[in-house]
C-alpha cells in the first residue's frame, strides 16, 4: 500500500487489491471449511476504532451528505471501513504476529531499497526520496511503523538493522513528520536512560520544563524554528491548523460528533476543505471528541501504561508514532492502526509476564516441597 504513486486509479493499487483478496479468501476459508465459525474477541483498540467508525462517523457522514456539507466523501468513509476490516483479521497468536511483522519488514524494505536503486524519478518527490509514494511523509509513516513493530521481535540485530535503514531512508526523504518522530523518540529514550520508567511518570512536568530550557540554551530551538518556517510554507500549516480548530469548535454538536468522513472544514469550508495534516485535529473534525479519544488520548495512555510496567523501548518508539501523527493525517492508514494494536499487545503481554513468572516460581517451590 506504500506505492501510492503507482496506483491504478484513485485510491486503488496493488497493495489494496492484495489486501482485499486476502480478506475475501479468509472469509471464504471460514465459510467453506465446514466447521463452526468461531468469532474471537478483537483487540480493545480494534473495538474502539470500530465503534467510532460505525456509531459516529457512519451516521455523521450520511447526515453531512444529505445536508451537502463541503468535503463529505464516501470514498473516505470506505477507507475507514477498510481499516476496520484489516484490524479484524489480524492474527491472534504471538507466533503468527511475529511472522506477519517479519513479512511486513521484508516486503517494505525490499520495496524501498528497490525504489532507491532503480526507481528513477518516480521514486522521488522533486529532490526528496519518497520510495514510490506520492509524498515523502507517506513513506515516513512506514519507516516509523517499522521501528515500532520491530520491538515485537526479540532479535537485537534485527532491531538495529531496521532502525538503521529507517534513519537512512528517513533522512533521504527529508520528511518533516519523520524528523519530528525521530526527535520525540530520541528525547524519551534519553529520559528513560537517565531516569527509571516509573519515575518518568512523576517527573513528566519537570522533564518538559527541562527539555524546553535545554532547547533554548543549546540553540536547538532556533534550528527547530527555522525548520518549522521551511515546513510551514508561508504559514499554510498554521492556517490549516486554525481552520481545523475553527471547524471543530463551530458548535457544541460538531465538537461532540464532528462532521463525518471527508468533512475537514465543517459547514463554512475554510481553506477549501483541506486536511490539517494533523491527526488529532483532523479526527476531531471528522468524529468530534470521540476522534480525540482515539488519537492522541489513547496512544498517550498507552505510553503511561508502558512506563508503569517499566518498559523502555516501547514508550520511546510509541512517542515517535504519536509525534508523526501530529504532522501527518493517519486516521485512515491501516499500517498506523495495526502498529498501535501491536503496541497494545506488547504492553498487555508485559503486564502478564511478572505474574506468570511468579506462578512458575510458586509451582517450582511446591514441587520441591
């Protein structure tokens, strides 16, 4: 799905067709197997995403379409439905999940490397490498997702290799969202090396102040400001952010439920209905306060859970994913939500490990007695 520059028509390309084919084959396998179909309980995040799409986005999209609200898009709504379908067929076992992640990493980087070597002008966005995507931020999302997903694999050499490739191609892409993600991950990683994970929970306000002071006196703030000025393209990003806030806060109704799929600018349609390229703001305009619960509140709560369980690598890479989402709209990107589901599983498995170890120790003692 990364190869958006090679799609056949509109939103449809080889990746999308292969995903749909797999979903249909999976359904056919269950129907034709002759066995009773067993519906396993989906992940909590999957249920939450499915609930927001079905109970909030779907009716609001229909209402907005009936009222001819600018930007309403059934194609966007189908994209959200596609994400739901992908999340519902994710493997349940840890072994299958590891196999899926390994396949994803291999195919993703094989494709990107091939594009880098022989892709020609189609693999670039002007002078910036995009790996076959229409813009570098799309490739940046896959790079950040790969770094997060590799945390599920225990091999340190694989982790080091994926992180190295991600950094190399991220720099080649000159993606602002990727740089923001890298900065967020590095900052959290440094803090977690200096302080214990649980201590970071209580020191967060102090650490934010400390980080701000460090930015000012190290000169990094000027560098970040200059980078933002170049990325802002004459104030366009700022205008988009203000447009989204204006649309979302148009009424109590819009703040609660949003306007539905594609309606990023609400009733008045400021800035020609364009996305804000900020997942929090865009989801707020699409699904109101419920969109903000999905992002950024849910991922931030996952960071807190990971810290409370003394994890170090997971909070750092998860913060990278959050930072990326603040500079690019990922609300209808399957790879983003799959990655979040994998992270939630890692955190959940970490919570049961100490208990399992304790039970194993108790059994050993009983057997010895």
